[in-house]
C-alpha cells in the first residue's frame, strides 16, 4: 500500500493528498490555483497522511487462491465439455440408425415344390443343431447401432452438464467476495 503525503496550497490553507507516483504532475486546488507536485525525493520530505490508503483509487481487487482455482477448474471443465460435445456429435452423425428395408417373401409355403420345401426344412434343422430349438441370434446390426447412438447421446448430454458446472464455477469465481 503506497503512502499519501500532504502538499500545502500556496494561496490557501488547504492541503492536497499526493502519492509518490504523482511526482512532477500539475494539480488543481479547489481555490483554483494550479500546484506543481515536487519530485519523489521532495515528496518524501512532506508530512505523511495518517491512516490513508490509495485503495479508494484502486477499484480492482486481487483474487484469492480459492477464486483462482475455481476459475481454472471451471475453464478446464468448460473446455473439456466443448471438446467432448464436438467429438460425440461427430461420432453420432456417422452412425446410420435407419431400419433397413426387408424383402418380404411373396410366396405361400404350400405353393413350394417338394424339393424347395425339403431344402428349407434342412436349413431350419441345421440352424437349430437338430434340436428344433433356435440358436440365440445376435440382434440385427441396425439395433446395435441405435444402442450406440443412444449411448453417445447420453454422453453428449453429460458433457452439457459438465459445461454448465464449469460455467457456474467461472461465474462463482467472479462473484464470490473475499472475507476480510
């Protein structure tokens, strides 16, 4: 904290408060006289103002370590959320979730000749390992893609939440007051 000194006016009995940083400047007294502020060495010879501070001139305040950490964490979270949103959105846009067009069979099983009926029966028996029970099949690929698309959507929504928390941290760092 810089000290203030009392500079007397040459025409009236008032004193002006000056600091060392004002050395060499011209000041106006309330009586209208222009006063030259002496050099730094001469200012130090003037009487010092008791209990004065220049903090009234300075309107900005330094952040505490907690505010700085909160701001830094908020910026990191916000940047991470933006990065993840872009990456997940790109991945989601590349997944085709449309259901494929299935070709419908347009014949009646009773209209099959015996040879094609026997071949169809062999295919069914082969696919069930002779037990008559169907083997478990994997779900169709488009359903797997839909699950992946839904999972990426959830992750993208989570990135929005992380971004909102980051913004809240940044805002809190600006508006939290230091205890004095």
